[in-house]
C-alpha cells in the first residue's frame, strides 16, 4: 500500500524553492524558539502557586530578620510584594493622578508608617499598596475610576501571597529546629499571617465584632445585639436565638433585608472538629513513648449554620486564638495547680498535728521485737498439732484424692481447648483489623496522588472582588512554650467531610504533655476552634543488644568457619607427595 500527501503546487515548483526554505527557517528556527523562550522566561519567574520567586525571597529575608512580627508589620511586608510593582508585573497601572490621590489618602489613615526607610518598604508602589490595604480594612470609599480599581486588584492577589507567607514561616521554623538558622520565628508570627487573610476577605479589622460580616448590619445596629439583656458576641450565638427573639432584635430591618441576613447566616459553616491521636505501626497505638512519631487524625465535618437556628443547647465552640488570652489561661491553670499542691501540704500538716502524742511514742518503742520472740514457740506448737491431724486423716483423704485428680484433669483439658479456640479467634480478629487499616492507608495514599481540589463552598464577602472559596488551616502547637509542632495544612476541599493526618515527634522526656490542635478559617472571622490533646509519654524501651537466637546464629557461623578453616583451598607439598605415591 502507498500513501500520499496533497500539497499545493507552488511549494513543489523550482522557482519557489528558496521562498519555501526561507519560510521553514523563519518558523522553525526563529519564531518557535522565540515563543518557547518567552514562555520559559515567564514561567521560571513564578513558583507553583503563581507567586514570583522574588516575592518568596523577600518573605524569607524579612521573616528571618524579625522572628517576632506584629500584624501591622505583616501588612507592610505584604504591600511590598513585587506583584504590585510595574517593573515585575505589567498588569499594574500607574496614573498621573496617583501623585494627588495617594498623599490625600495617606493623610486620612493613621499609623501608616509611610516614613519607614527600609527597602523596599519605602518605595512608592509599596506605600500606595499599604494605604489601599488599610483603606480596605477601614471600608473607606475610594474613587471608582482610579484607586478603587487598584484596591480590587491588590486585594484579589492577597490570599495567594498570604499562603506563601505561611509556607515561608513554617519552613523557617523547621530550619530552626534543624539548627540551620539561629532564630526561631515565633508562633505569633505565623498566626498573624493566617489572621490577616480573613481580615482582607471580609474587609474589616480583627478587633471588630464578627456580626459585621452579615449583610445590612453596621456599627449602629450592634448596640441592639450586644446589650446587657442579650450580649451576643459571636455568629453562633446569634444563630441560636429563637426566631421571635432574633426578629425582635432586628426589627429595624425590612422583611427583605431580614431574609437576606437569614440566608447568609444559614449558609455559613458550622464545623464539627474531631481529633484522634495514635502511634501507627506499633503494638500499642495508644501508648506514647519518648521520641515516637505521633499521628493525629483530624476529622472535619462541615454543616450549614441553619441547623443551629433556635437551638441553644449547643455550646459555642468558636474561640478567638489570641496569644495573650492563651498565656493568661496557662497562668491561671498553673496558679490552680499551685493552690492544689499547697492545700495538700496544709492537709498533711493538719493530720500530723491532730495525731495524739502517745501514737508517735508507740512508733518509737522496740516492743515489737519482743512480741515476735514470744510468738515463735506458739507457731511450733501449732505446727506439730497440724502434723498429727494430717497423719490421722491421711488414709481417709487418699481415697477421694484419686477421683478428684481425674476430674481435675478433664477440666484442665477442656480449659486448654477453650483457651486455644479463643486465641485463634483473637488472632483472626487482629488480622482483620490490620488488613482494614492497611486498606484505609492505601485509599488515603491514592487520594493524595490524585491531587487536591480547590472547590468547597462560596464565601459571602461583598468587599472581595472575586468569588472566594472556603479554605482552612489545621496545625498543632504547644501553648505553654508557644512553639509550632506541625506545619499548617491547607484544607481546600472541605465540602462535607475531610480527614487530615498531622505527624510530630513525641517529647524526649517522659511526662504528661498538653498540645493544642488549631483550626483557622481563611475566609471568616470568629470561626476558629481549638482542641486539646493530652499525651502521657513513657520512657522508650531499650534497644535489645543481645538475644538468644542471635547467639545461636553466631555459634553456627563460628562452627562453619572453623570447619572451613581446617580444609585449605591450596594444596601443600605433603599433599602432592601423597598424591604421587
């Protein structure tokens, strides 16, 4: 069989051969390498999350320079990202009106630190982005044709940049634990980065009431919600009100606005936060030894807030993860423990004081030894009496002992059979449970290989220019030492239920430790949760150096070596003489 390709006639003609070759050379030797080079130059400037590599290097520098960073300092570094500079990003628009509008906006915002001389914090693009972020958090109205467009572009980029900040600080903490760098970034630094994301999404400061995230509710309406009679401090408390009471508090709103509020409130997340800790691939998964790898499985079940309407029996699980409040709670716990110890000491002193004097004197006497000497002959007499009784009753007991022995042998055989059956059943059950665990691990690995989705639920964020999905951070920290035990895991696909595994090394010293599993939202304020886990760390068993089985193997090897050593690989002169004879 033969195949052919239909080509235009002008390509084959001799007169056009030079033009055809020139066209091929232009396409394959000039145009194609140029396009590939431009694509490669653009792609090599960005990381996997579409963040400039220069931005990542700047984050590493500043977070390593200042391990303990306040929230406003984090905003300054975020605004100095090269994504907001014309030289690094061609989408940035610089207008002549910025010379008038930006200084006017700076005067309206207090504590902007525009006179800072650090590079690149002192550059004009950085000051402009910082002023726009502060105006966004204050919910100030801007010129819709100029500054408001710039604000929308900057705010749209912030969630990806904040996630890059969290990754950089977590990596610096791990490097500090490995003694690759000197200073360990504080956990407040990484928590301030995570705290900034919902602030920008909702367009409000953290100190504001979380009820301002609901539509149509402003500062003037909070006095009806936070009065002495109601004292509503969280969105969950507001959802748990009775329908009549809730409508009475919002009586100033029309029915349409009230329905908007209830619709948004009902679609907000209510997370069931479950935590389980164990040591995988160990005989006793609930026994924690020093230096063991502890696996904490976090199960997140997402439901809508409407299930709490009118139900005041559910406790408010949302906590404000404030470091100062945590330190106060730890100090209160330590004071309570000290008070308990002091009370125990006082009780012991009172008991000692209540004891009469003659009891203390009796303990000091040596009369106990005399009584023991007087009891010795009585013990011998009773022993002799027992021997005589045994001799008289020996004949009568010997006849019944044979029957009892036969009966006991039968019972022992039955017990042995039942024990062997129970052991067999327990072994089968253990095998089944191990097989189920193995299957679940395989399924989890397959899910990880498939990749993570970034679709969960849309967030109500009228001040954010794009559609925002609900994401969460899960991590483990030590509240007393204020250290981070695991890197924050970014949950991006929590539709109904999600399971996350966090691993960390148990402390080296035995004792009872309390760690905190934290859940943070990157979209809503006031939806953070914590769960404490207590680990009773035991001493690690010593590694066996000698074993009887190993000694037997060594003896066998020595015997084989001795046998082989008697027979030489080479023949001697005497052996040759024997062979010739």
